[in-house]
């Protein structure tokens, strides 16, 4: 290994306060659950430390709402979907996908002699959308501030093979999503045989195609790492060498957003796969990391299968090594940075702007929800 990547004991700055971010959640899109886990029955989920219920309305769109009924607090997750609304199991009050109470047995807004539905009968809901096989919720402001990240390759089955997997972790969101920008762990944790690397930061005003929507709202973080490597790494390096596959440059390009990242991996200038990393913030230091890979098909079935193994299964295994580190780290510890941590620090500055947006507006759609009739379920 060359001296290029030996850690110099040069401290960028004491970086006081930089760790106060690690436990905070930025305004962003997050994965509530996998689409295939949400069928016709309500499902109890927990996000941002809050007990919620997910269900599908009459048109099949997902709804994510406060779990406990505004009447006497029964769990709507034990109820059922009736006529496109969720019905509480206790007194059969129903709520529509905006969270408004649409029906109370014996009450009616249409029939004046009946009691009207109480105005406080309302469930808070998160803006929700569905893409790439995930149900997404928007967190931090009432209305989403940017679109769900664009990864066309995940929706191009003709040219790309899909693989998705998830790991439960005992760490914070930021610790997971800043990991891509950490070039120094590639050799010790992932056994990448690096001889040198360069860090690159993109110009915010010049996003690549597909990321303009994020960039327009200041929600795009473009960066890259160029690794000079000796060969394929890990156990499947043996397979790759048997196939005569070798490489000398591995370029990682990152299209980050406040709640995750799309990484594009090229070997010797040839794009091999794209990876969407997104997270489910369940509770403090309880996060699920999802990865969705779109792996470029090769010429012929054998080459495609080799690509799937090389890039897909290897990434799956590699992510497990990260998770083992995260599960045993203290999320707010550390703070002595080297010059090789520059991308992490840049990302943290970007992340801070999106944490601050939560503070400027309503901290959570859960707060004060009953007072706001404008809330809508679909962003
Ligand atoms: S507790 Fe839900 S209807 Fe009464
Ligand atoms: Fe890693």
C-alpha cells in the first residue's frame, strides 16, 4: 500500500459541535416500509420514534398516519379498511387518507338532527408516495421540499438487474449516509486493495441529468471518490480473476440528498451499477438501511450473472461489514478529523441545512395535527 492513503496526523479543526448533528433527522424523504409489505390490511409501523399505522386507500395509494385513534386511543393497526377509509376497531370511527374523520356511527354532518362529527376527530398523516418498491414518507415540513431522488436505471429492467436488501442497525441516520463519503474505511473495512484515492466535490450549480429537481431546491450533494486499485477485492475477486476481469480505477460518484444517496460505480470508466441508499429512521439509534441496486446487464447471460454476483452480492456482503462497525459505535463520539474526512465534513454542513429546515418549520407532522385541516396525505 502506498503512502498516499496513510493517515496524516493533520487535524482539519477541532470541529466543536460537529457531532451534535449525528442524532438529528433532516427534512427529507425516508422509507416507511417496502411496498410488498403493505397489502389490504393496516400495518403497525414506527418512524421517528412515533407509533404509526400504514394502510392503502381505495385507489391503492399508501397512507401513513398516527396509530392511536383520536377518540379513545385504540390502535388503528387493529382495525380494517372499509370503503377506502381506515376503521377503528373500538367504536368504528373512520378516517380518510387526509386524516379527517369521515364517519362516526350515529353522527353525521349531512343530517342536521344528528350530532356532527367532533372537529377534533382527526389523525395526523405524513405526505406519502411510492416508488422503487418502497413506501416513502416526507419528514420535517408540511409540504415536501424536493422530489424523491431520480434513479431511472431502477426502472429499466431491459438493461438493468435489480437487487434490494436491508439491514437493521443500531445507529443514527447520519452515521449511515455519511459512510459513502468516507474513503478511508474502504481498505480496512472492505478490503479494497487501494493504492491511492482522490476526493472530489461537485459544483452545486451543475448537477448531472436526473438530479436537477434536487439541485433546484438545494437538496443535491454531488461528490466523488476515485480509487486506484490493484484488482477486484473480497472473496469474489477469485471469480473475477478467473473470468479475466481486472481493473485499475474505481470511480464512485455520489448524488446525495439529505436522507440518503445514489452511488454510481464505474470501473475503468465503464458504469457498472447504481445503488440507491435510503433509510428508515425507526427511533433513536434504531435505523434500517435499505439498498436498491440497478446492475448493468452484460453481453449474454453468463456475463450478466457474473455482474450480478460481482456487484450485487458483493455489495450486500460489504454493507454487512459497515453495519457491524455502526452497531458498536457511539453515534455522538469522535471529532478529530483528518484531511481525508473532508467529504464527510462537507456532507455534514449540507445535512445541517436540512436539519435546520425542520427546526424552522413544524418539527413533525405529528405536532398540532388536529388543528390543521389542510394537511394532505399525498405529496
Ligand atoms: S377509540 Fe377509535 S373509535 Fe373509539
Ligand atoms: Fe462502507
